[in-house]
């Protein structure tokens, strides 16, 4: 899926920063009180994180700043595409689930793709916070981080928004659907 080279060309870096800045300025409600110049300085100082954002963008996640952690000094980016990212759909939950399928295996898993991209799946708390910033997954759903005790029993969690309400559900971890992907989170 992704390249082992985690460096962006200067041209790709400029294009990505331009796109991220435009999205940031268009959606100020997601990050009140945060200045783009400070975010850009952090990104330019950490090219591997910029590469991860490029992967989020490439798979149609539309990453944007959704918060700032004062205790760590990190900006928090989440996928903010209206629906679950198209470039990550039809995947099961994790590698164990992928390996358990005997036939009709998906190409990848949410946890595997996230690790390759250098991001994490949203937790339920992060997913619910994202939904306070807009309407996401009104026609799709997204895998979210699953507690180990649920995963150990073969399940995995996903969430969506219907009827103006956020729902968290369970499914077998090896299941996959054309309208389910995952939303990533990245701290910079």
C-alpha cells in the first residue's frame, strides 16, 4: 500500500501544506484559538509526521487539526472527510482477523493500514469528540479502537452517526464492508 520511503519531495510537501492550510482556514470551528503558523512550524520540523498526513490525504481522509494537548504541546489531527475515507474501505479490523478468513480475504486491515501510515484508530472518546465538530459517517461507518477484552472474544467496535446521534456497535473483527473504513488520529 504505502512506500517504505517516508520522505516527501519538496513539491509534494508544499502541495500538502497548502491543502492542509486551506482546510484549516475553511474549518476554524474545529480548532478555535489555534494558529496555522504554529501548526505549520511543528509539521516542518517533523517530516515523518508530514508523511503520515500525506498518507491520510492520499487515502481521502481529509486530515485537519481538531485539538491541542497542552500537556504535551502536540496538535491533534483527525480524518475529517464527511464519510469514512474511501481509500481505506472494505477492510477487516486487524491482522489476526485478516489471517482468520479462509476465503474472500480483504486486502488489508484497519490496524495494519493505520500502523503502516503512522497513525492510530480513533478511540470511542475521540470519535464522539469529532462528531461535535460536524456530521461525519452519516452514510458509512468507521472501525474504532477496540478494548482488548472485546477483541479477545473475536469482536471489534465501529461507530457512525444516524438520526443526529452517535452509535457504537460491535461486529466480528474479520467482517468487512464496502462502506466501512477507519478514521486515523495523529499527534504532531
